[in-house]
C-alpha cells in the first residue's frame, strides 16, 4: 500500500550539510564575535556577559552547563536586555545586575578634558555658569534615567548578521536526494515544512533539478494563503523564516478600493548581505504576528489533511506550537503514522519531565487493551540514525512493533567448552549486556558465573575481546549481525548446564532474552 508523505525538518536535518546544531551555533557566534573584538569591544563584552551568565545560572541550578545556551535562548536573552526598561516586568525589577549597567552605560558627549576646561574657565565667572550646569546635566541625566548606549541592540544586529553568514556556509547536500525522488514520484509533489533558516533544501533542489517554491515572494502582512501542492515540485514551508528573506514595502495589488499600506517579503540572492532577515529566532518570538509565521503554520496544518505519513527529521519536539499541529494530525485518524529520524532519541523512557517525546513513545509501543481484545497498533517509529544514513529508509518506513529475534546456535567444542553463535534476525539492538551463569543460580549476576570469551562480532565489540569474563557490554547489535562467544564452566563446577542472558534496547523498548546450553563432557 502506498502512502502520501510529508516532511518536517529540524536543525538535525542540516547537520550533515556541515551546519551547527542550536547549541553549537551559539558557541560559534561567541567565537566569531570575540575574534573581531577589536572593532566592537562593547558588543563583545555584552555577549560574553550574557553567555557566561546563562552558563553560570545553569551550573548554580545543578543543570548541565554545556546545554545551558542554544541560539534561541541566546537571542531571547539579548532582546530582553535590549528592551528591559520597556518590558512588562520592569516596574517590578528594582535593580538589574550592575554589570548590565556598566556594559550598557551611555557615552558622554564630552571627554574628561572638555569638562575640566569648562570648570576651570567658569571658576569665578558667574556669567558663564550656565555652560557648566548644562554640561553636568548632559552627563548626569542619562545615567540617572533609563537611557542606555543600546549596546544590546547593537549586539542583536551583530548576531543576526553572523548567523546568516554561518548558516550560508553549506557543504554537500547530496544526502537529501531521496527527497527529490519522492517529490517527482508522489502525486501533488512533496510538502516539506522546516524550522530551519538555512538554504539546504533550496540548494539540493536546484542541484537535483526539482522545482521548489516557498510561496513567500510577494507575500504581504495579512495574507492567508501561500503556495499549493503541484506534481513534481517541492512545496517548502519555512515556518520560522529564512536567511534570504527580507522585508520590503508592498506595492499592492491593483484594486478598485483604497488599501492600508502593508509590508511584504522578497527573496534576495546573497543572504550574507542580509542585515534584516525575516527570521523568527528567540523563544519569545515564535508566534509573532507581523511576519508570515502564523500563515505558514496554518498552511502546514492544512497540508497535512491528506497525509498519512509524516517523517520528522532532526527535530527534538521542543516547539509547542509545532507539537500542537503534530498532535492534531495524529489524533485525526488511526491510519496516520509518524516516523522520527533522530540519532539522539533517548532510549526507553529516559525523557526529561514534560518532554513531548514521552507521549510519542506510548504510540511507539504495542500495548494490550486495544480494539477487539487485541493490542493497540504501533503508530510511531523511531530510527536512530542521521539524515545522511537513514533518510531513504525513513521515507518508506511503516511503523510497527520492533521484532526482537536473536537466534542462538550452540556448537560443542572440546575441553568442556561450548561455542554460542548468536544471529540478530530482528530489529537493531543497542546498549547490549551479555551475561553467563550456571544452572544452579536463579538469576544472572548472582553467584559464581561461567566464563565467556568473545570470538567475533559487530564492529562495536569490546576492546578486550579474547579475554575471559562473566559479562560484557557493547554498543550495538545490528540487524543481521552475528557474534560468537566461547563459554566454559566455572572452575570446580559440576553442573553441565549454563545460561546466557542478552539484555539491551531495541529502538523503543528494553528486551531480555535467555538461552540455555549444555556443556560437553570433558
């Protein structure tokens, strides 16, 4: 049965094109600004203060400081400080951090030498006292009020410009070829919604000779509709804007009535020169109403009406407004299934509190209590691979319960040694622990176990293969993989039986398989 597929892209989908993820992008911006600290010293000091304060705050709360700052949070912090005196919480903040005032201190129009010359020239001269008074007022009043040097506004502009430069530096995008193949073969083309600002999709589509439209050229504030699906074409919805979009004044369409002047958007050729890109960047601006975000989200939601497979690539499900669309679509029918391509998807139920992915996890497991006394069908599939390694498979994936089928063949050897050959004929497994024990013990890991020796296996086998141990761990047991182990009874053991336990994770759930074997007579 064929399915109609749509795509949702997050930052991870562009990682294989050489672009940084959100945390790394924040670090790159700090590095880039500091390399040019000579030309904008105040801006550099402001950025270092913001970044350092956010890392320090996370450390004090016991959170991982390496995860404290991503590019969204960095922009949000800078923009809050830029407008701190106008913020709705300003009446309740008695004093901001003194370092902020020191960094954003307004510049006096006069130097210390100017001041001293006026003071000296006015000593004893009552007629020119007004000059001294005006000069002191010009220095003191700004410092006493809410005025500032607006260094955080300058920092915001500097970060925007550098973000465009970094995201315009693409490497190879050939790994996206499966999207071109789907766009040309699927009726109505292919709808791709992306949360990224970069031009990976546009670049690969041009190289592949596939038409792509964003529907944004000529769009103006207040418009509701954008592009529509067309056979053989990619319908690209850039939900958070793009580095090559900029504002312009709408010329308006010919009408027989007078119109209110509205802003419009145009695409430019060189995003590196774009000083005012249309990008929704920063946690507090995701649903800002001036730009096309709401219209694009509406278009994305409508485009899913006739879709029964949504493939999500490199998105961590951190945006509530996008998650609501995914939820509405999934809840719209049991035939709708979600495929997630993400190498960083947590194993098992190891999700942070409130993580949306925990809800998707429930739909990725087959549970009893479904219709007609059967199991609830699996509706979410997770592929722990990068876009470059797993995109082609994700586009044809049909979510179903992962099959765990490890086959064990027992081969007897001389000197009381048994050879076990394990073949994975089911789903790929990870975080494997293999333990052996004698038959006199009720559970593994208790008492004196048998000795195990690796003979061969996957490339991620332990470095100490060939040595004797009662247990071993390795990272991956891929589908179709084979490993062989030699097992010997513990010294002095009189038991002729042994057990081997294989524990770990498939894509979603933990598993535990046990095999019994008989030691040959020595």
